[in-house]
C-alpha cells in the first residue's frame, strides 16, 4: 500500500465498534452521508500513517448515523482496534466531475488573488456552513499580510476563476475585509 498521503482523500472516520460481530460505527464527510458506501476499498489511517486496506462488505444507516462491516473484521476486538482511524480512498476512485465543479482537496493549497492582483494567501481548507461553503485562506510568505480570511465560496460572485494548472483562485474580495 502506498503511504503517500497526497494520493488519498479522507471521506470519514471509524468512531467505535458496534456490537460483537465486527461492525463499526462510521462518521462520514460525504454528502449524502451514505455516499461513503459507494467506495468499496477503504484505506484506514491513524496519525497520518496507513493501518491497512479493507474492503467494505456491508454498510447501512443506523439511527442517526452509519454502521459498516469490513471483510476480515469478524469480532469486537478487531473492530475496537480500528476505532479512531480515518477512512481514506485513493483519489483515482473519485468520479470525474463536470467542468466547473471541484473536489475540496483540489482547492486546498491554491493561491488566492484578488481581481486587483493582491495575494491574500493560500486556501487552507473549506467549511460547509449549510448556507454556502466557506474558504479559509491562510497567510503565506507572498501574501499582503498575516491575516486569516474567511471567504464565501460563491462562484461568479466572490470566486471568479479557478485555475488548477496555475494553482490560483481569482476572487472579487476587499483585502481589508
């Protein structure tokens, strides 16, 4: 198994064992939450290091969350050992998106530049607020200042252009805000 972290994307985590038969409780970062179950090969990681590759045999909604059964995990002791691990998949398992749509991991690290040419820093991560996503921009060595900024991820209104090959996000944003 490749341990190159950048080749994987985190889709959720195993929170705890469920029952005695090897089932685990799962917290999903996908939308819808059970979208996690469309990926059958899970790479489990702890503290930034791979634990192992597992194959999903069953997954279902349970109460307000999710539970899953992994092949080769047959009892509570084995499922307890996986508690707290991140569920990652290889990026090549992700479906292709329409033009103009991006996965969050593609936006992380982009240099954020205003339409007036001011460097605000780099995209650190995104937050799902419900109303609209928010881009968290951290200062970089080339940025105008050391401020962290929260920009609404509103295409055409705030985010004017994304150029993955150039590594830039062009925004209509006042640096003083």
